[in-house]
């Protein structure tokens, strides 16, 4: 049977099409981290990328694009082609950046396609050992007795640890004086010296100080207990129902990215978080994994966090 013109053209075109498909599948997946190298989000991205690149059978290239509270990196991703070749590993700051930065041109929900909710890191509420409290209930009572004179140290106004303290102020009905520092190390130095009364900050930073009795940990800020500090109750357990202020990481793609690559990347993230070796490395870094890593879970989480933190930032009148 003679070949039709259409079949003949298809056969002639096939050698050109197949190399094109192969090139697309081997193209590196660009991973924007909207912070400098070495920070927690960067560490999470690099640990996950090692396993995910094997599952996806394509290299993943980390690009650190930090600055302006993660808005520079987020803007870079939002402008990227929605072709499944660019993603971002963002943090809790993604939920507050529109409220904090009036110049930010994009919407944290509409301008991004949630891909996967991956990890969280609880903060620890910790006091100087001279503060006469041993649990959160006693601490809340002590704060109320101080009438706003207790000093809270933070690495910066609008930082996630600062917002965690402001959420406690709002939900527990307490008062305190915020003392901003240029970085976490300076704040920790003053906490251990007794020049400030308490902090809410990274568990990986505060846990060694707790072990040396240089600070006293009272509770973790997440909705579930920490793998690193399982003996500490959550703030919600210890007397402030509904409180949840963990740092977290999620993967995003540009809005308009097709469902197929989003699902493939989400499945690769879920596989990485179920791998014992990858999970141990994350836990050693003080990071816990979310159980539901689907795009749908990421979308629900982001919407709830934008409402919570955006509303709190606006209530406080904060500007980045």
C-alpha cells in the first residue's frame, strides 16, 4: 500500500522531533531560593534536590536570589516562563510579603502555582534562666504581671520569629517590649547574658543553649511537637489553643504552569520526604516533613497563611 503524503511527512519529521523531546527531558530544572546560600531554606532545597533530581531524571540547579524579604527571588520566578522548568522553594515569608512590601508587584497566591508543601521548623519560646517560670502558663502569667516591661529580642521587625511573638501577644493577651537586633546572634548573646528576657527563634539555634542551661525552653510554636525536641509541648497544648507559627518551606511554580509537570515535581518531593536517608538529613537540620505534599495541600496552606500573617502585619502597621 502506498504511503499517504501525511504519513510520509510524519516519518520525515520524526528524527527532528525525537531529539527535541530528549533535550526537553534532560533540561535542568531551575530552583530559585529567595535567600542567600547557607540559610535554612537553602539547606532544605539542596537536600531535597539531591533526591528529586534522581526521581525526575533531570539535574536541578539551585539559584540563590536573595534580598528584600524574599520578594526579589519571588519576582524572578513570577516572571519566568510557565513551562515546568522553573520552581522556587519559598518560606513563610511568602505569605506576608505582599502586606509587608507595598512595592511588591505580584500576588503571593494568584502569581504562583503551589506545587508541594514540604517541610516545617518549629520555633522555640525560650527565656533566660533567671526568669522565674518553668512552663508556658507560668510565663504568660509572668508577662501579664510585667505590664509590658518584659523585653523580647528579635532578629528584625517583620521577621517570622517576630511575627510568631506578635501572634502570641494577640492570642494570649500579653504585652512586652520588642527589642530589634541586626541579626539573630546578637539577640541570642543578649538573651544568654540576661539583657533581654525571652526570644522565639530557631530550635536548632536554641536547643544547644537549652542543653547547657543557658536558656530555658518552654514550648515549641508549631501545631505538632518537634522531632528534635519532643519533650517540649506546643504552645497550643500548653495553654493557647489554635496557636501555630512554625517556619515552613513550600515549592512553587509560575502561575499557568501545566498540571503535568506540577504533579511530577510534587510526586518527586513526596518521594524524597519518604526516603529515610533524606528525612534523617532534614531532621538533623531541625526540620520536619509534612505528611501531605500534594499541590492541593500546598494551596490550602498558603491561602490560610496569607490570611493569618497578612492580617497580622496589617493590624500591626508593619512595613518592610
